[in-house]
C-alpha cells in the first residue's frame, strides 16, 4: 500500500483535526497512514490504524534561546513564525520521509513547523498536497482581523499597528511589518506544491488576489473540496417556531466562543435588547463574561451536538463570527437539524447562507441594526417556514463523497 503522511499543527483537536480524522478513518484500508504533529517543544510522528493514533517518535526541538529568569539563566525552546527555514526541522523532515518511505505528503497546517518540508519532498520526488483551512498563508495572524478587529480582506493598512493576535505563540512578530517577507517566502514554498485544496471559493478568491503567479498557483492546481459530514436521519423537531409572547431563542455554538466567534457582537446586540426579547444560549467554551448575556450549556463533543440541540430547541442558530471563516461546520450542523441561521455579513458564512437560502445575514459592525434585523426576522413566520422547508430538502456532502474527491487528487500525483 502507498504511504501517506498527514502534517498537522499544534494539538490534536479542532476542525482541521476532525476533517483529517474523517479522511484517515476512510482511507485506512487503502493507505498506510502517518501523522506528523507539531508542538511547541517537539515534532511528533504518529501511526494511524483503525481509528487509533499511536506515537512513534518525539523529535525534541534543539534550537534554543537563552532567557533570563530571576537572575538565573535557562534555555527555552521557541518556535517563531519568522523563522521560515530551520536546519533542524529540515533534518527531521528528511529522516521521516526517507526512513518511513513516504509516498504522498498532505499538509493540513504548518503552524509550529518551518517552510522546509515541501522543498525537501521535492528533492526526494515526493508529491505534496496542501490544504488551506484558514488564512495563515496570507498572514501569520491567520484571521485577517486588523487592530480594530475588522476584516481586512488581506489588504494591510500602513500604520504598522499590530493586528488582532489570535494565538500567543505569534506574539514575537508584527503582522504588518512581516507581511512582505512572509508572502515572498510563502510563494516560494508554494512553488513546491503539486495541488492546493480549499473548502470554499472565498479562500480561492483571496489567495488568487494576493498570489498572481499563475505558474505557481492557478485554476488547474487549486481545487475546491467542501467538507463532508455524516449526519443522522432527522426524526425529531429540533427547532421551536418563533412566537409572540415568547423569548427568541438563539443558540451560539463553537468550541471557543471568543472575540473571533462573535462574543462582542453578541454582547452589543444584547445591550439593545432592553425588553429582554432575545434569549441567547451558548454551547462550548465561552468568553469569560459571555455567561452574563445568556444561558451557558458547557462544552460538548461532536457526537453530542444533536442531544444538546434537542434539549435547547432554539429558533435560530446564531453565527456572528467577525473573521471570514473558511467553511464553518456549525453552519452545516445547524442546517442538518433544519434550523435557520442568523449569520455574519462576512466571509463564507454570508456566502453560504445566501447561496443555500439557509437563513439571514446581519451587519455585525452595527449592533443596533443587527438587533432590529433579528426582531424583524423573528416576526416573519412565513419566511421562517420557507427556510425550514428548504433545509429539509438540502443535500449535504457525506464523508464518502468528500474522501472520493481527495482520492482523485491522490491518484493524480501518484
């Protein structure tokens, strides 16, 4: 069997990891599978078999910086996004590719990695596929939110004021100052990629607007594969019709309901809700003050989603992300329950809602108008019912269909 190496960023959690797991679980009988994860202290190689990930080897980082702590000197490991190339990482990549006879590399993310892997693979004549799950390869601060938490459309202003910091591991760089060098190095790394894959057209449009070298990135080697999901057959009613005299129940669910996911938008909308007409429900980790603005239901596992939804029975799912999400699994999950969505007017949330007639969009930068829109939407039962009936007929790409599209690309590079 051919051997495929999946390359992931830090942590074995989150949407990118779940998508990778969906792929691996369905390819396990046709490919030998390895996984290379990147943590702050090491690169870690795993085997994958029958749904289980097993550590093969931990490669501890040996590039270190001296740091003074209370008049004593110690050595600490430090990865930095500005270190595009690293001889230690290059050595580790070379050892893994040669020792384990890797046939195909599929990069899911490169945070905590260097940019060396594709070039090492090229020298060994190993094809590389790169999936783009966010905007890291446009900007190391991968959300495209500026210093005012506004979507920048990948166009930097010139004030050199640092943008929204999505992760403290990136706190040693200024996003605007590094952008020219960043994109130069990304484009060079892209020259060693055989195929690019993204889950939505919005990513493709943004990348083509920034990288216009058609010899490197073009219509032929850039593919759109929407995420597939397997959903149970719906036999219950998971939503509650909005009705006069009852509070409007809006469920906001995410692994981490923070600023990026619209925590401040929710707070600002609620400030205009003087009559307390809206009852927000929060599913997942919450911004520390968000519990003051609605009812919290705690963390949940992917397989618990339907039980949680049935307990709450919201009229709407609210997706108020201020960054232009690349796909948004929450949107698909909401629609699989036949629940209309009230969503952001940016990014793929906006595009998918309009394209699929799956709900309504509101202006996340104008909380007063957003509140008024929600109140108007909840009063129009005819429109609400039309959206629900439309969702009942919607086809969702399943995991088998998604995997089949990936396999076609794997076949093309073998």
